[in-house]
C-alpha cells in the first residue's frame, strides 16, 4: 500500500470512529492550512480509565494551534 493510500485509509478509520462517537469531536482541533487533526492540549489524559479516551489518544496526537489556527509546522512555514 502506498503512503497516500495508507494515509487515506487512516483518515477514513478516524472519521468512522468520530461518526460513532460524535461527542468526541469537541476534543479535537484542526489546522486551517494542512487540515491535520489532533487532540486539544486540554483533552483528558490517556491514563483516564475509560477505554474510549485511551483509544482516542492512540489515534490522535496532541497538537497546539496558534491564534491563527495554524499548527506548529504550518506556522513556522508561513513565518519564513
């Protein structure tokens, strides 16, 4: 499987997961440029006893967005 196909499959699994648990979307943020999704910095910790949060942390990394809604990578690219 090529990298693009693997990435597309991963995104489909993530969307399917969020379709089953739409209330968890409030814990996610998305970069306005690259559309990378990740957990908000104040999301519940992965050591939370509930399995759904452990699953969420295993599939989404924490990302911080700046005041413009850009992830760190996109923010540094626009400053150059």
